[in-house]
């Protein structure tokens, strides 16, 4: 949630913004703490945004964000993207940010997103691509971190290199009018480096990901501690730079 709360529509959904206008109904799938959701709601008001996530405790954070911003056109619900509890043709825009990399069947998820989207509307998805991450300096421990993360994610049923697969998944889901783009996050200022490296150092030793790594036999606690320390050391470098590439799809529903 610490990383997700940094996200905004501007830094995480810029490719979608030209499609938005007042009065549209939006479904935000996997809304997380709701920072992107709140931005979308402000852009489409008086249209409504329905924000769904698999975890009720996460939705509590999203509700708090909407309340803090005084938004009255947002509603929240627990949902499984593989089987959305909405009628066909319910929304003008269906959006998912960093969701498809975590689900068991991304093609089925896209089929469901398409089903609930009205003809003429758009289904939009953006996912990072871990295999294309780039950074400098390049300590061997961060290579080990990336290899470990990808193994843990796949063992948990996800696909960490989702960004490059979005176009293929959308075609398999039945979309024919697909606009594909790519965009990046870049962390290079002292504040950005400190935040990004500290986030991953903490996540490596104190998160569900860390538990999966140890319980799944992918790493020991000692190995995770060493990776976390490498992250902190990397973040202290004045020349440190990190790029996170994303694949993006904008699918028109016919």
C-alpha cells in the first residue's frame, strides 16, 4: 500500500486520460488504496466510479481517500476480476492498473472487463514489466533480487513480465481494436531514490512477498536481509537511477 498510495492518474494512467470526460461511468478494477480512483472520479463527475478490489481492508483505505477529497460519486465493492458481479454493458470505461500481473487468468480477466464495458467504451490496462527493469549502479545483489521476485511471483500464480504480454492477452480475450503504448517511471532524485530503495528494502523483509519467498523455499531470511541491505546501499549512491517500464493497452469495445 505504501507504493500504491504514491500513484496518481497523471503518473500511472496518462494514456487513459484523453478518453475521460464528465458524465462517464467508470469501473476501477483492483483499486488498491484509491489514489488513482479518486483522480478518475474527479475527472468524470457527475459520472460515477465503481472501485473494486479483492481485499476489504484495502477498500477501507480507498474509502478514506475519497472521503478526504470530498468525493460523492464513488462507490466500493469486493470483487473478483475473473467473475465480476455486474451486468453486461454497465460501464463506459473499465480500468485496471498493475492488476493483470497478479491474477491467475489475465485473459479471462480481460474478457470480464470487456463484458461489463458498453459498446463504444474502452477497457484500459497498464502493467509493469520486471524483466525490462533497468538500474545503475548494478550490484549483483539487485540482480538476485529481480530473479527472486520473478520466481516468487510466478510460484504465486502471477506473471511479473506482464507489460510485454498485454497486447497478446487482449487479442486472446477477443479485442480487435487495440492501441498499445509504453511508459516509464524513473527514480533519480535523492528523494525518489530514498523512497524507492527504502520501499523495496522494507518489502523484501517485512511483507507478504517476504513470507512467500521464505515459506516457498525461494530464499532464507538471511538472504532477504542481505538483499534489503543492498537496496539501502544502492539508494545512498548519488548517481543511482532506476527505470520501471510499463506496457499499456487501450481496447475499444465494439
